[in-house]
C-alpha cells in the first residue's frame, strides 16, 4: 500500500503530472505524447479523468496508455463511473471547497466497495477550486462555487481542515483551461500552513507559469489542455 503515493507524491520534490482527458486523447495524440513522457524525468505520472466522461471504454483507454508509457497512471475521476482497475492508483478527491455532499462523501461511498475489490491505492486528496477568471466546467458540473482568488486565507482554512482530517495531499485547481492559474500568493499561503504534498493545476501553459507554481511551493504541477493542443510543448515545460 502507498507505493504510488510514496513514489509520486513528495513534499520535498517537484514534478509534472500530465492530464489525459479520455474524450480528447485520440490514438494519434497518444502516439505523439506518451513516448515522450518516458524520456522526461520531470514527468512523475499520468492523470486520467474528466468532468463528464462521454465515451465508453475507460479500461481499454488506460490499457492503451500503459502500453505506450511506463509512468504510473493515476485516476482523476469526475465521478464514480470513472473507476477502472487498470490504473495504478486513484486520487480520492474530496471537493472541500464546495458544500455539495455528493462530492464530500456521496461518490466516495459509492466508490469504496469497488476500490476495495480492485485493491486499488486511493489517495485522499483535498480538492480546492480557486476562482480563475472564467466560469469553468468543474464549477458547473460540481454545483460548487470556487474560492475567490484574492482570499488566500480562506483557501488555507480549507487546506488545514483537510490536513487535520488526515487527507494525504492538497490539489489547488483553477479548472481545466482556466484563464488564470492559481495565484502564487495562494499557493505560498497553503505551502506555509500545510505540510502535505501540494498539487496545482488549471491553466498552466508555459514553463514560466509552472516555475512560478513551483517557486511558490507546489510539488506537482498538472498540465492538460496545453499538451493536448501541442505535445511538443513538453520539452519546454
Ligand atoms: C484540470 O488541473 C487540470 O483539472 C489541468 O488543467 O487542462 O488547464 O491544464 P489544464
């Protein structure tokens, strides 16, 4: 147990998580992107997930990813329908920034027997949505409001609560395709208050933005949309 957590999540280190949306990753895209991940020491793991899964065959998708890429594959599920035993681990996301009971405990109860059956590593992760300058899919689908981006102290209170509850990581999320990434001052405030691996994602498109997140204290930076648009960007991140 905790093999993936120990190898991928570290409070003292920095790395990239590459997010694959199964609905937006066709064979050509996988062929262009995945072999490069093997060669990149910065890439720690592949995340697989989306807000609403439109296409069937998640098992097959994860198998295809694993056939082409040696990095661990971690599920980043929008709901319980996005579980598959083919992955190496699961971000057991608790959307602590919202007050939607389904995303605080409901989906988790539905998923728990399957996780047990699969023998899968479930990494309890405080998922905190931060306002990013635009209305995002995750805001709409989750029926939650993001925390204002100019209120780091509110973000800190949520992250601390998750830490005291025993969660194993914090994910600061701007939303896929966010206009503005999570502000450095928010990342820094959480880093100073909470001794947990810190994941930051949403709207990261350039090396400068990724470095800003790392400098502020992120351990893992998630990049999805930018690599969907241009896999060549990986070398520049
Ligand atoms: C979304 O944080 C991830 O959940 C990645 O966002 O698609 O904007 O890179 P992007």
